[in-house]
C-alpha cells in the first residue's frame, strides 16, 4: 500500500511517500480501506517537532479519517465488511470517565499510525460504525473536532437553548462549534479578521460576528452587542496569551473550555486577572479532545440534523503536502480534506 510518513520533522517538506506491506488485522482488530482523511492544526505541529516527542520517521500522520471495513478478526461483533467507520484519535479513551495519561500512548497520527495511508488497522473497541446520514466528507474531518467540541461545549459547557456560545476564529473547531450549537438551539458568537468569513458565518446561523481587526477590543464589542451579558460557554482556541480578553468576553458563571493556543503556545502564562475570574464565578477547564462516547453523541446529533462539515478545500492523496500548506496559510474556513480513494 501507499502511505505518507512524517519523516525527520523539519516541516511540511519532511513529508515523504512510501510503499509498505498491507497491514493485517490481529485479535480484536479491523482492517480498514481508507476513503478520506482530514487535517488539524496539530498535524502541522507534528511535522515541525512541536507535538509529540521521539516519534519514528516512519510514523503515518493524521488523526481524522473515514474508511470501509475490509476484514476483521473472527471475534469482533457488531461490525462487518463494507461498514463505514471512524474512530476517536485517542484509541484507548472510550468512556468519559476513563481519561488518564495512558491515552497518549495510542494517539493516531502521533504515537500510533494515522489515516494518511491506503489502509490501516483499528482496534474494534475504538471503532464507530457510521449511520448512512453522515457523509464521508463529514466523517473524514470529524474525529478530533467532534469529540473536542462536544467535550468543551456540551459535556462541560452545557450548551443548549438560552445559552450563548463563543468561538474564536473560523477554523474547523469554531465552524463545527457553530453548526453544533445551532443544532442544539443555542445562540452563537464568532470572531474573525475577515468580513467575508463573518458573512459566511452569519449565513450559517451565527448571531454575533465580530471583526477583531476592526475591534481589537473584541470582548468589549461582544458585551456591547449582548447588552453586557457576554458568553455563557467559550470554546477557547486562542489560549492563555489571550485569556484576559476571553475572560472579559465571558458572562457571569460562564464556562471556558480551553483547547487551543493559536495566540501563542501551550507553554505561555495566562494573561487573565484572577480577580475577574473569581468575580464572575467563571469555571475554566482544559480540554484534551474527547472520548469515543462523546464523539458518538456528536455523530448522533449530526445524523439527526443533517449537518455537513464545512470543508474549505479537497486535495488528492498525492497532493497531501499541498493540503498541509493550505492549512498553514490560514486562508481556509472550516476543514481541509485529503481524498485517499473513491
């Protein structure tokens, strides 16, 4: 089979294509023919040596993908050849309460081989059979954002009718948060430096859209637009360097699920005032993606509401480096997809 490898981790140019023997499903496993795979920002970080340590150059990247079962161990039940499947990228985090450091030992695209290959093997315990209502395009770009957004916005944040959700930027996490929030009956606020992207977000249902280039004090702009209310739930992709502004945009008893660091790095210190956090009774939680159970709940809402993931651009398997470069450019709105097979 053909596969891409991360190489010596010197950036996108380190990606290399290889030929290797087809994998074989072992006890409790499935052999999956990959249809498509999706990119996340952390995939760029892996290539730059900023995410994961001591990774082999032959590691196959990408944590998101969808495929069709080709073969399975005779002891596997509930699945059959021809079923379309995905899996959470943390293959050992099955139930919400089962989180622990052990999950990082089987992280697809990092400590375990990922989806950027023609075939891969998955543990049956981590595999989710897709309903017909969920397209390949949606499934291929769902695993990371699906579990992460459900964890931050619903399991922790309690998003639903009467709640205002805030997400920053128009990448895959924020756009899926918008789609999921509207399906759950919540209001939604979003920020961007592009008026065109904000117009598209409004067309998708965003109730508040703020250009942070025009309003560097975007938190104040949100408070003005909401009559001083602020957000009840924040899906925080900016991280600690911008936490002060995020806290200012959050309302009384608000909840901030912090999961990204686009304003700096995960090692940066918080810019927020402890007094404001205490005064507003704000709860902040670190979000390390989500469990298989969280992802399955997100899939159920997607299927029932006909949600299609916003895919900005699709690339062929041979053009995988170009897909990484498009993600790195920041010009995308939503997700970037690599089509592996028809």
